[in-house]
């Protein structure tokens, strides 16, 4: 049997390296609305990560006499494009699940503090309106009103943890928990296992702004429609989806326009979209958008994605935000 030469090994290693390098994402386009009918172009991006399902990529290496297959597995996806596609497939479903969970916890807390009648409990009445605005099923509300009366069920407390990721990236973890010691221990364990670092309160949060965000799929409306609705309703920004030139059309159609607005203008935007017959997905009450997004290399991006995905798997965690592009 002939041993492979060092040059052959180096060539094979180089080939593998090419397969493992991803395609860089283009920065997303944002249009800031100034006054009436005046748009100026700027760059902006934001991310909210969720856990994604398991996938396998298979590559074929062709030689003169044989075909060899190489399969790649999580936890790290291969390059920016793979991460983007995989995350896109499950991000919205995970976001909706977290929204329902958060509303349920808020209902429990409101009932514990003021009773189960929305007539006398103004906090619960406000939650009913919020749930209606966010299209939360009625059974979610009813189930958690009943849950609030169960023995041993405590009110939920909101906590925010700040984390340093890879490449100078900041991460905000929002928690609504009935057991603070449990939640902080779980968050610390994930951060430690994934190589991140807990940050002092306030050291990262100042890098974000709070806003309401309405998401509209590309396939459900064109760019001009979205800009017209945003302009008429007084929105602050419209963030266009970030796409690669080689993205298939069906994948592009599953991307989202993101209308960024204030709390005051948010209901007006929802009304305008309904009038135009444009389907939309609401936020979870608000979102945190980075003031200055940070671009990192592929390795840091993958490591941060794994960290944020594992954080979102925790029951007490309702949302995870990052300033990573």
C-alpha cells in the first residue's frame, strides 16, 4: 500500500478548507424616513437568534476513479449563508412560541397581583388588549388564568442579563421567571459552557435602542408597498432583508421586511397593513435594535450563534438580542 505524499495531504486539506469557508453576507439596506416623501439610504442590521433544527450538508469530491462524500453536522454551521438559511427556517416559529410563553407568564403575574377579572384588574385588561394586538390565541390567556390559581405558583419577575460573546459582540438575554436563582444559574451555565462571559449590568444595554417592529414576508408585499405604508403611518425605518446573489427565489420570498416604529405609531401601522390586505407578524411587545452593529468573522459568528441558540432553549428565557451583523 502506497502512503499519500505530503503534497497530496496538503491539497486535500486545502480542498476541505474551501468547503468550510462560507459566503459573506451583504449588509442589509435600511431606508430612514425624513418628513414627507424624502428617503435617505443607510446601512443597518439587527439580529434576534433562536434555536434551529438539526441539518446535515453533504458534499461530493470527484476524482478519476471514485466519488467520496463528506457530511458536516452541527453545532457549527458552515459559513454565513448556511447559518442564515438554517436560522431563517425556524426563527419565526421559535419567536412565536416564546411570545406565547411570555404573554402567559405576564397573565399569571397579573392575576396573582390583581385577580382574574379584567374589569377590576387593569393590568390584566391591558394584557388582553396586548394579546389581541399580537394575535395570541385566546386559549393561551385562559390556560394561564387558571394556572395562576394553582397551589405553589408564584408571580413572574422580569430580569435582564448581559453577556460578552466572541469578537466583541454584546448579547442581551431577557428572562421572565418565577425562580430567579434557577434562571441565573441556567444562564451562567450556558454562557460558561459556550465560552462567553457574563457582563456587568449596563455595560452592553446602552448599545441598543428599544423599538416596535412589524415583520412582513417578501412574498406578501413588494418594497414600494412597504415603504408607502411606513411613510403614511409615521414609521422610523424600513429594514430590507439581507440576501446573497445566489440565494434561490423561494428562500428570498421567506425573508422579511422589518418596519421599525415607535409604540405610538405601531397600532397605526398594523391598521394600514390590514387595510392593504398585507399579512404581517407582530413583535413580542418590543425589540432591541443595535445602534452600531458589529461585523465578525465566520468562526466568531458561528460560536455566537451556538451560544444564543442554547440560551433560547432555556424555558425562562423569552428573547435574546445581539449587536452582531
